[in-house]
C-alpha cells in the first residue's frame, strides 16, 4: 500500500498589520542593547522635548505676561537684539518667541532625522542578518542626513502648495457665491462655516492619502540612497497592494502618539504654573511615563516602516533576489529568535 502523500506546507501568514508589528518587535528584541543605545541617544531627547514643550510654553507665557518688563529686559540683553533700533527692541518679546520656536523646531528636526537614519539603517542590516554595529549606525547619519532633509523639504513643499491651493480655491468659491447672491457672506454665516469645514475635510483626506503613499520614503532614502522626489515616487509604487497595512500603521502610531501628547498637555494645563513643577512627584512621573512611552512608540514605528518596506518589495518581486544574493555571498541567518530560516522561505513563498 502506497504511503499517503506528504502534507503540503501551510502557506505563510499574510502580510497584515499584526505580522508587521510582530516582525518589528522580533528585530528589536534580537538587538535590544543596540536599539536601546540609539533610543537613548536620539529618541529619548526627542520624546522629552515633545513632552515638556506644553509646560515650558505655558511657563514662558506666564512669565512674560506677569512681568513683561523683566522679559523684555532679558531679551534686550540678547546678542541678537542688541544692535536693533528701539522700535524693534520694544517688540523684543515677539522676536525672542520666534527665536525660541525656530531653535526648538531645528532641534526636533535634527534629532528626528538622526534617529531615522541610524535606526532605519540598523533595522535593514538586522533584517538581512548583517552585523549590527553602533558605530556603523552613527556613520549612516552623515550619509543620509542631507538626503533625508532634502526629501523632507520636498514633502513639506508639496503639502504647503496643496494647502495654499485649497485656500485659494475656497476664496474663489466664496467670492463666486457672493457674486451670485449679490451680497457679502459673513464669516459667522453657516454657509461660510460649511465651506471652511468642507475644504478642511478634503484637505485632511488628501494629505492623509499622500502620507500613506509616501510612508516608505524615509526608508528608501536610507536603504536605496535616493533623495528628493524619487523616494516619494518609489514609495507610491511599492505601497501598491499594501495601502491597507500602511494606513493601519499610520493610524495606530498616530493615534497612540496623539493620545499621549494630548494627555500630558491636558494634565499640565490644569495645574498651576509657578516654576516649581519639577518638585512635584506626580508631575515628574507623568513626564517620565509619557517620555518613555513616546520613545518606545517611535522606535517601533521606525522598525515597522522598514519591515513594511521589505514586505512591499516582496509583493513586487524585488526581495527574493536580494535574499538570494545575501545567501550567495555567505550563509547568513536572520536574527529572529526561533525559526530564522523559515522567515526567509516565507517571504520567498509570497512571490509565487
């Protein structure tokens, strides 16, 4: 009697939201000390700056409103404002606020790009089973910083042009409606508010769609050495067939991060600002908990984008050849705790 045919190997799980998160956590766990060091260097200061900004903003606003002469005197002693005419020195508070805002935004941008470069580089190396070294991750910042900055500028330029175009369109619609009805529409009119709300909803949907289309742009800059508009076009191509997963990841991390920031902002806004906040244990606990949670979310988000990028390449038939080349050079095993080789087989099976 002939033996029964062997049971076929079950197909790998689909590349869904849970799969991407699971694989991201495995990579981070396999090199926990490495990613902890990168998080402490870049993500922890970034999260701390985001967390304490509402409190610092209220503290500065409270100080300037309660003692404006003192604030102006301090700003007039600033080297940047000493040579300005008296008329501009009188408005020194506004100039100082601008300087603080620009410095804060520059600080966040520097940390954000540095974290994206180093962590993305490390996750890509870990995915292919290559050595993951801290020095190599730091060096990747010098290689990818300005390409990432150029890509960010292109992204913001497109988003700004869309926002400006929507504002112009709304203005034209408003003026056209006023010509039709023969009188000016008041800003408090329900028609005006409805027009503004409609344009705002459409703008949010368009920008959200573009964000999903460009979700892989940062990974492409680091992994493929592209910059400018190329990563945006490349991301829009790769994300085809995986938009649902990309949208789920965007909503998941965006919602959790938004809730954390909103919670700390609400809790600090309800407390009195007297300069002694850091002496209150509950305030310190809130800052530490929010900063730690934001750091872990950012780290997982960066890793998930890389894993999504790999799955998107597999869907388009680009990953199997790269993995074959890795094995052709020398035998490597992916750093995924158990079942290291089956992970490679599963990705290749997706292409059948």
